[in-house]
C-alpha cells in the first residue's frame, strides 16, 4: 500500500507546486506541462512491460527493484537544477513507477484467493483514492512548511524516507515469488506496446490542451496501429509457443474482458468529473486551491464509505448489480453536483451532501472492480493482468480529461460565471460514460466468485 501511495500521489502532488517550480527554475509553459504529463506518459506506456517483468523474474524481486528505482529517481527530481533536468527525472520516475506498480496487485493475486482479494483490494481502493485526492493538499502543505529551505523540492524528497521504509518492509515481509519457468521478454513486442500506448496517451494529453492539432491525430492513430500490431504479434507468438508481451487467453475470460471495459469507461468518467469540478470551482466561482480541496472532503469520505462499508461487504452477495448500482449513484450524485455548481453553488450543505453521494457511488465501483477483473486469472499471469488493468485505468483517465474536459472548455465562454457554461455538456458525457460502464458490468457473470471454472467466452 505504501508503494501504491508513492505511485498515485506523485501523479497529483506536483500540481500545487507548479507555480513555485516555474519561479525557481524559470520554466517555460511547455516544460511545466511535461513535468506533469511526462510522468503519466511513461508510466502508462511501460506498465505492461513492468507487469511482464514480474511474471518473468518474480513479483517480489521486481517490486523491490521498482521501489529502489523510485527512490533514486525521486532524488533526481528533488535535486534538479534546470527544467530540462526535472523533466528527464520525471520521465525516469514514471518508468520506475511502471516497474513497481503492477507488482502491487500481482502480489495480492498470488497470496489470496479471488474472494479474499475483495477485502484486501478494498483497502488499496481506499488508500489509492485518498492518495490521489490528498496529493495536492500535501504538496501545498510541504511547500508552506518549507523544511530546511527546500521549498518545492520537498514534494519529491519526501519519497526518500517513505520509500526506504517500504523497501525495508518489503524485504522483511513479502514472500519470495518465482517467475514463470522459461518465460522470456519479447523485446519487439514490448517496443510496439510501449510506443503505441505512448502515442495514444500523448495525443489525449496534448490534444485536449492545445485544441487537437493535426499531429495529435497522427500520434493517436499511429499509437492505435502500433497497439494492434503488438496484439497481432502476441497472438502469432503464443500460437507458435513463443514468449509474448501479453497473454491473449486473458481476453477469453468473461470477467477480465468485460471488467476491463467497465474500468476503462469508469476511469474516464471519474477523472473527467473531478477535473471539471475542480476547475469550475476555482475559475468559475473563484475558490482558492485550499477551499476547493476542502469542498472535496465529503466526496473523499463517500469514497471511503463506498469501498469499505458497501463494496467490500456486498460485492460477494450482489456481484455485478453492486457495480451497476454504484454507477447509477455516481451518475445521479455527480450530475446534480455539477448542476449545483453551474447555478453558482460554491459549498452549500446540499452540494456537499451530493458530493458525498457521488463519492459513495464511486467507491461502490472503484473498490470492487479490480478484484472482479482478475477473479478468473491464473496466478502465473498475475503481473500481466495487473499491468493491463492499470494501463486501462491510465488510458481511461487520459480519455476522461480529453473528452469530458474538452466538452467543458469548449462550452465555456467569457470570464467568471461564463466559464461554467460547459458544465452541462461535460455532465452529459460523464453520465454516458457511466452508462457504458454499467452496460459492461451487466455482461459479467452472475456468479463472479463461485466455485465454477473460469467463465466462458
């Protein structure tokens, strides 16, 4: 869980530090964007390779190597003297996160049965969600404290003691796991998938930021072509008994195939919702970053309740219907929250209650979906399955920023309240994405955690 906090928090903790970094390093707007996007881009592009490395060489070993690399690259970030050095360090930090992250869920898959994973992964959902939401708050506090005069550097250097503690705990507590005998890494296949995901993510991240210039279309289509080529190569190599970057048989599992689509759509809607909520509160209603963070508190509490009190307890009993119900609760709470903000509500009791309801719906889906996706996965493919799931979440987040964010910004006009005009089209896309997630959830088997054999096509 500590490693998960490191990976997730470093996607958001840098946001509140950007003005300080810009002043200290005299960074250009392009450099500022790459300080944020570079980490996400490399992380998403290399997750699949990181998962396959765990399958091949052992999850404990790759976890410890990944944590060590994350500590080193975080140090590079904290010691950077120029914008270029910081961008390079963030790219390397993303690569370390891609090596570390997939092993977290893979270790849970190896140690516990499918039904036991529900309770364990529920905690990961709570902690991961809080890390993402509290990251900007922690970043602001660390800069305010200015310990030893380190300023913004502290948001990266704080990873050293935390990472060293995680490394010590991992060495002492995580059982040794051995990789699959004779499993090799398909380097050309790894390059195709890494390049493909990088192209798609780059198009989604930069396209929404710069108004979708022609090169983003080329990047996105080229990335999709590379992913398809990697998929075709994996099928051919597995048919011939050779090593492949992914395991095509995973997609024959009903829980994995439809659960992955549900996660992709859910991550898109949730990320898009949080983006437009934060931006509309600050740019439309003039709230400060701290005020915006405090308005998110009921949402965070709702997420915790949805995961720990509802999802963990009722998923084995209600299965897919819990997921469908969760998307419905999130759709109602989220859409009504955005409607209140569009009317100028900047923190009434009604808005806070609706945000709590939306958070509860998010928790009812975010906690149960990961164990559902891997319920039927053979433990020998735990790393690949975990990495594929995390890649879907990363792509979903980028997609949500691209389409929900674009709908919001295109609909906005003028200053102040005029910037809230885009909330309604953004809300409509948010609900449609949740509907897609619910439809995919309905395709899951009725008895997800039964004693039956893996679900058929």
